C-alpha cells in the first residue's frame, strides 16, 4: 500500500488531509502488516479493503462539519490496533488523543508506531474501559470519546460517556443493527447523563456497506455508580 494510493482514496472520499498524512498512514500500515504476522491485530488483509475498513472508515467523521473538534481531547476506548483513534490523531495533530486498550500487546505495537512516526499528540493507557473511567485523570476529562467496537449501543454508552465532560460527546461507528438498538440505547444514555442524537449516515464511496455514526451528547454528569465493574455492562446492559 503506497502513500499515493492512500492519497487518491482519501481524495475520492472527500477526507481533508494534510500533505504528510498519506505517507504516515502508509508507514503505519507497513508496521501493522509486519506485526500482524506475529500477533492478531487485524483479520482484514486485502489491501483495497484495508484502506477502506481501517483508514478511510476511521477518518470519515472528518467529512461531517462540527462532529469532531480540530483541537481538544479525544479518547478511543478499546482501540485495538489503533482504529479509529490513531488515524484521527495523525490527521489532527492539534488534538490530544488517548488510546485505551485492555491488551498490553496491542499497546506495545502502538508504541512502536508512535516511535516510528515520532507522534507527539498520543498517550497510551492500559486498562479495561470500565476501570479506566474510574481513574480521576480520565473520568469526564475528554471532549470526545469514540469507539468502533462491535457492541450494542447501551453497552457502548456505559463504556464511553463516563469519560466525556459535560458539553462533550461520544461518537460510535455502527452498522445495520443500529435500528434495533436505539430505544435501549436512548434509555441507557439518559441514565448516564447523555442524550442520544439521530444517527448520521456516513457511506464510503464505492462500497455498499451501511455505515452510521451515532452521537451521544453529554448533558449532565455521570452518576458515580457508573460504569459498573468490569464485565457487567456486556453481560447486563443498562435499560
């Protein structure tokens, strides 16, 4: 995957990109493919699909005016191999980005990427989502919390909203199952101090994937009992 291929695809998708971004993403990709031979970082290995599923998909919120701040603090909860948080950090160097994950080996990979690219606006945190949100340094400290996780909306609300300051928001990458999750997600958001907004369609040109971005605005502080202990939100979603 070359920087030229990435630059062409970003332009086709209407994603604003600094001149350095395609080269940075290409170097990130080369490290991802190398490390993926030794650990399970991505199951998608066909290059054209990887461009769209990882890099383009992570950056598509930048095509929606006002959804993400150009500056401020963003946390990617359950970042895995760095998606969507690391591409966003590369695209928006004025934004301070925290990548949180429960698996240290993934963070070891991400540290290698940060060192290789000399990235200065990213911090790594090793914690489960529920545990991290109880740390004073992280709780309600962020303008935006994001997740591209495969989890129901009510579960994602409990993972994300405790990190968000009042006046900030959470943004979730969702697919076709979202319609069945909205009512329970709306109730969970309310319990957590949030308000669920209408999902925004965010199609990727040339793909028939149903991509939606779901915004949860933080309108009140999250009660101290949330999030519940690790594992509970997944086993017993709110609402």
